[in-house]
C-alpha cells in the first residue's frame, strides 16, 4: 500500500515504517528526527491544500451567463453541423462522414454539460440543472435521472475493489483473472478489446442497454419513468429525422466511440490504484 494512502487513512505508524528506510539514507550525522519530518509533511500538505482552495475558489460557483453561452453555442453548433451533414448527402457521403467528426465533438460537449447538470454545478438552480440535463439526455441517448443516480454511486465507490460495478468497465485483479476458466478469460479479453469497445459495444450500450431499465432497483421509480419518457422523445426525433433522410447521419456512432475512449482510458491506466474497501462510508 502506498505512503500517501496510508497517510490519508490516518495510519501514521505504518506510513512512517515505509518512509524510515529512505529517511535513514539522508540522516547520517544529522539531528532531524522522524517526528520532525512528519510534522514538516503535515505542514506542507496544509499549505498546498490552502493554496489549491484559493486557486480554485473563482471556479467553484456557476456563472449564469457563461452557462447559457456554453449551452447555446453547443446546441446551435451541433444543429448547424447536422444541417450541413444532411445537405451534403446530395453530393457525396464522404463529406457527410468528415462533418460527423466535429459534430460528434459537439455532442460530446453536450454530454459534458449534462454531466455537470447531474452534479448540480452547471446552474445554481437544481430545477434548471435537472430540466436541461433531461433534455440533453434525449440528444445523447443517455436517460438523465438514471445516469445521475448511477453516476453518484460511481463516485461513491470508484476505485474500491469491494464495491465495483457502478458506471465502470468490469475490472478484475490479477488473481481474479487467473482464477477464471479459459472461456471466461477469453470473454473478458474480448470485452476489453478496442475493436469491441469501439465497434459492437457503443451500439449495444446506447441503443439497447440504455433503453431498457430491467436492471434497475425496484425503488428507482423516478429513474425508470425517466427512461420511458426519454425513449418516447428519442423515437419521435428519429421519426422526424427519418422523414428528412437525416437518419443516415452517422453522428451517434462516432460520439459513442468518443464516450468509450474516455471511459477506456480512465480505467486502463497502469498506475491506477484500486484498494480494498477499508474506510467506512456509503
């Protein structure tokens, strides 16, 4: 276990034990004690924490005009690009594909705004956050209320090996992987293969899994209703787009790949630490 993790958990004696051998290399013929070193570390951490809070203070609260500007610029941009993609269909599909890349980028930006709404940080009003987040969820194919609740669970359990399974890719320890049968090892590797993550995975996740609340807890009534309403609105939009040949536009496909790239990178870092659940909490 790392020094920082032990220190954060209040296990000073264990942390000192890790530091003692290194400390001994540099303390020959000096009078500095281990207790003095630990006090210096505490002092430096307090200074850094205060500096960080001061630096981030201007960005803690939302600014209404900035939020509206970001929302309008993203929505207007994506609809303009959608129109250009639809217009380009009468010439060559290669132009449509080229335009789908920046369009997918703006769709990803809408998901980022939806993410901030879910955290209650995009607007000061929670009602405004929920309303905008729900409407954006129709565009991003992500039911807002269900996503917000599962994402909160993800933050509460992220990195805890004993509470995995909320908003993340399935991750096994080395010992858990070695204990699998050959077939399950093969399935595990296929599931994490980029060809699956960027090919079959996005289509299955956004078109199928996000549409059916069969895996919800029975107590998630509001979230279940949100999925049904989102599905109805998506059906209406797809029907309208189909009437104008816009259903051929591949924006969702590339945006799905962007989502998976973000998630895959976040959980595949070799230096990521996933400790067992030690501290009490939700």
